[in-house]
C-alpha cells in the first residue's frame, strides 16, 4: 500500500537518467536535457535509467559495464542510435526517447518490470597483489597497488613543497564534467593535479555551426561554474549572453587560466558569447601539459573551454606531463 | 516545551519543503522550463529516491555513511532550537545560544567531511577536502558577524538579541552582517556560489556515491540546514518574531521565507569561483570586512 502510494508520487518527478554520449551522441543528449520529462543526473548512483546515445568504442565497453552495475536497483537501459551491448530498449536514430524514458521510470517505480541484472561479477577488477608489512606492497600502511589500484603515498606538493598524500586514478570516459570519451590518468594531492596523462581522446562529435553552436559551448562552461539554470536559459532562449556578466561568470574565471594561442578560458567564453570563433590553437599544443598545478575545478573549466574538434587534436598523441 | 518542540518540527519540515519548492520555481523562472509541478516535485523526487536501492561502495566506512546525514539533520535541528518562535517560546533558552549555534556550524564541517570520506571513492573525497578548506574561513567570518550582532544586546542569548531589536533591527544597524551571514548560510548548505562539497564538476561530490534513501536523507538534511540558517538570520538580523499587528510566529515565518528567497536566488544566479580564488577572497576581503563590521559596531556602541 505504502509502496504503491510512493510509486504513484514518484511518477510525478522527471525520470532520473544518466546519459552516456558515444560517437556523435552529445548533441542528442544536450537536446534531451531541455525536456522537462527527463532529468539528466551527474552520477550513475543518482539515476534509475542508463541512456546510451551513439556508438561506444570497444575499449570503453568495460567502463560502460562497470557504470551500469553501479546504478541502484530498480534500473533499466535505453539504447539510442546505438547497437545494444547488453539488455535494454532500443530507440532509432530518428526517434526521441523522452516519452519512453518517462514511461520506463513509471514502470520501474511501480515494480511493473524487472530490474536490469549485473553484467560483471561482483569482485575486484584486479587480483590482490599485496606484499609487505600489511599485505598491500607499499611502506608502512601506505602506498602499494593492492587491487591494481594505487593507494595514496606521501609526495612533495608542486606548489609549496609540503609532503601530502598523492593519489592516482583514472577519470572518464563517461564523467559528465568531461567531454564524452575523454580518459585521463591523474595524480592528485587534495584537489590539485600533480601529473596528467591522456589515455583516450574524446569521441568525434558532429560540429554544428552558427549561434546555437556557440551558445551550447558557452552553456557547458556556465553549467560547470555552478549555474545550471542560467545555462539552460542560454540554450532555451536564444537572446545571447547579455545578462551573463551580472552572474559573475567572467569574474569567477581566473585570468590566464588555460591560455593557448593568446586566448585564456575567459577569452574563449567571451568569444563564444559574442558569436566569434577564438583564434586556432598552435598545432603542437597538447592537453596534458596544461593540467598539472591546476585544481580540479580549474582543470575541468580548461578542458571544457575547447570545441570537441580542438580537444581531440589536443589529445592527438599519447603523451605524459609531470 | 511541547509547543516549542512541535513548532520546531513544523518549521523544519514545512521550511524544507518550502525551500525545495522555491528552488524548483527559481530554476523554472530562470531557465524558462515549465513550473507546473513545482509544488509536488520535491515530494515526488523524494518518493523516487525512497524506492531505489542504497548502493554501498567497495569497503566504505559504513558507520560514517549512516551517521553523516543523521548528524547533519540533528545539527540543523539543534541550531534552529535556539531561535525564539514567539515571545517566551524557545526550545533551548540558553544564555549562550549564539555559542551553541557556532558549535553546530563547526560540526557541520566535520559531518560533511565524514560524508565525503566514508564513501571510499575519489570524487567524494575531493569534495570533502575542498569543503573543509572553504568552510573553515567562512566559519571565522560568521563568528565576527554574530558577535557584532550580540554586542548591542550585551548577551550571547538569542532571545536577548531578539529583544534588543525592539527599536531597530540589526540589519539596519549593521547591514554587512546579514550579507556575510547569508554567505555563511550558502557555505553551510553548500549551495550555488559556495557549493564546494557536492558540485556538478565532481559528479555530485560527497554525494556522488550516495543513492536511494541515503541520498534523500542527505538532501533533506541540506534543506533543513538552510531553514535553520534562515531562522537564525531572521532572529539575529530581522527581529525574529517581533512585529506589529500580526502574531509573532507569523512574523518569524514571513521573515524566514524572505531570507529563503534571497538564499535561493543567490544559489541560482551567482557563479562559483574556483576554490583557490574563493579562498583568497575569503581571507583577504571578506574576513577583514567582517572584522571591520565588528569594530564599527563596537565603536558606535561606545559613542
């Protein structure tokens, strides 16, 4: 009784969807974000439905399986213009799944359909390779790579020479703050990036032209500056960025952040707002050297201040910076 | 006692729902998205979360994960309990009410860190570290501001501070105080320009790995803390339940709604600075401003 009441109430909320954009899938996902029947959430833990839009690279499939298994039950998957890799509801490239997603959300809440089972076995992704005093292979109780994942170990800080715990992890390919497909191997101390390596470049996205394309890029940055409602307004009402300065977005971005080809993040945002194309980036420019020394938030702003094509060229070769 | 307890519960629950509705309305108004279901949507979202599974991460700090939202909610309730609902009706009538509120502020930092730490995952941990760095100077700011508000009353009791505003509200005597206190409110609830704990660039930060009922509890606790901040701001700067014609509790509710509206507008309309830039702004500009506020109030009272 109580559950059916909750289920009826839950149906009034927009469907919480975690969207994975594959090759040429970003535009479709960004169009879906404007539909009030759907809410695109920032973490798979917050979602009831996984939406895969566009094809996924073979090397990203294991990540997609893991991401799927991280979602809470009851859950479902929708494949939009994408070859299904596991169970789910397919939607053609010319369809628009907002209505399907809302129906699916209602059915899941009412327990009218089965929840997707796990794809991978529930065990560590790598074997235990521990040795040493505490079995993890580092020094004392720190360091080592017990399950193929490095544990934190003290190292000198880049900025002030304090010895703090350095922690390495792989971020991407479906982290919503990154362009889809981008995989970075980062070593962090607190939230400061100590070293960065590009493991996989972002997916190829069909580039739009015209004012809408500029506003979409500006909206991505504005969203990451903590203003999702203002970003949505930019996309919904093509009145330009006139009121944007009042929100303090330009003042919030530090001067000189991510400067390449004479333009920093603030200049690139301003250019997009004025519907201008920033000057082309130097050919030899690479993403990885831009990131060390930056805090996570600043690094995310830098990464999102390039067009998809520019970012792909910045990630062109496998490179290391420290 | 019973009246005070019941009114505290009503204020917290009603206020949390109200704040969530105002959030939906603000988003609809700014973004141009339809607002048809704004009044039901917060409850509907909560119902959806209650129906989903609470996922555990690999080797979490299980006690910490359960404790964090519960303690956060408790801190909001304890903080609000020092606010007089009407003349003579206050749940915790301490002669050091301001100090109790200050303790709730300080412990909030611990609880939010615990929430990020206990998930045993990188993004929540980054959110937790970041929050501590920003919240500590913000707390110092609030200490100066609250002592300045207590000076005219010559007491640390919130009831006495309300009483001292019979002639003129503190917001008129020390307007920067309210502005700085509202910034603290945004930091305590990590919203908008002060959302360094659970922002989108960290995929939800300390809550990135939280799902189902645990997430509902965390969101509810955040909203309750926002209500507590609105209650405290109304009592300390806007005369709490004081006012002509209308009954006291109604005055308090009206003032709290006005403060909530300001907090919600700031959440959705002001950009967030990168943490190091915010840290510089806090230590170099806002903290001296808060101290100046205190000095000016002190000098004015001496003259």
